[in-house]
C-alpha cells in the first residue's frame, strides 16, 4: 500500500554536550571543520534537498542564540523552529517532534537525524522519504563488516548473530509524525525516557520497521577519532569534486 503524505520534515537533535569528545570549549556539534560547525554541515544536507519542506532543531539551550547566528551566516532558510534539548537524547527528539506537530500536519514524514552525522548523502534522504511513503517507517542502516557478539551481565557470550542477517542502525530514522509521537508519549507515560534511538523505542511497542541501506561512512561524531575520520572523508570528497575523480 502507498500512503499519501503531505510534507517532509527533518528533526535534527543536538541536545548533548559531548563529554566523550573531551572538548571543554564547546559542545561537539559546534566543533568546526574548515570554518563550519559540524551541525551546519549536517543541516545543509537537509537545507539543500529539494523534498525537505522544513527543519526543526533541538539544541543545547545555552547555545541556541549561537546556532541562530550560524544559521544566518550560512544562509540556512528552512529552519522553522529551534527548541531546547532534553535531559536525554530521547527527550531531545520528543521536544523536536512536539515542535514539528505545531508547525506541520501530523501525517507528515519526519526524518529524525543526529546533528553530528554530517556524512549522509542526498540519496539517503530521498530513500528515507520513499520508504516511509511505502511502509510508514525507514531506518537507515549500514552492513556489519565485523562479527559482533551478544553478552550477558557477566560478559558470557549469549549469541553470535549471523553477519549476513545483521545491520547497524544509524540515521536518519524516519516515520509518520503521528506514529512516532504516539510512541514517544506512551513511553513517557511508562516512565521510559532514555531509549537509545527511535527505532529501539518503536520496536519496544511492537511497531513494524523497515530498512534502507545508507552509506558506510555515515558515522556519528562523538569522539576525537570520529572527528579525524570525518575530516579525512570530507576532504577526500572535496578532492574528488575538484579533480573530477
């Protein structure tokens, strides 16, 4: 079945302070590469996509005014609201979804994305939108390239899943706005406030999920090593454009 959807929204959450980055000067999403904050690199992906109608950002409260300055400096025009982040990632996403509901119809597609994942591509966004139109959900994934194990509290191996049937869940994670908001509200009623991501929360309430394949380099920048990898990939892409490789 194909569902008719009215608008496509990006909810970008950047409510964390990045303790693993060991940066005392600023949160990780505001660290810069070539004079541009990571979060701006991320937002620009959605700003430039022709099918994205609006952007909501959930941001560290003390940095909202600075973010507004960056949006003006880099000519970002699709951001319709910036709200304060929450105590957890889940609550930051919820705040963004509530803001989205104020501005857009509840049958819109919402693409939930980390502010520190700047290495997706236009096709990733397109694939998310098309998959939600068909199936009401789209979880961006990457293939597992190493064996991983499931352990118990004593670090004894419980299971070794087949690599061929395993995927790494990344972002965007995309849904119908009313679907994901309903689950978030139920979770808070059930005193659940720290689910690791949206697909985990949807799965907890037995909601059907479908996948799309994203780029392997779709990393989340949470450590200094991640930042160096981001810089290397970004510069390689830039060089490819210049040299026509």
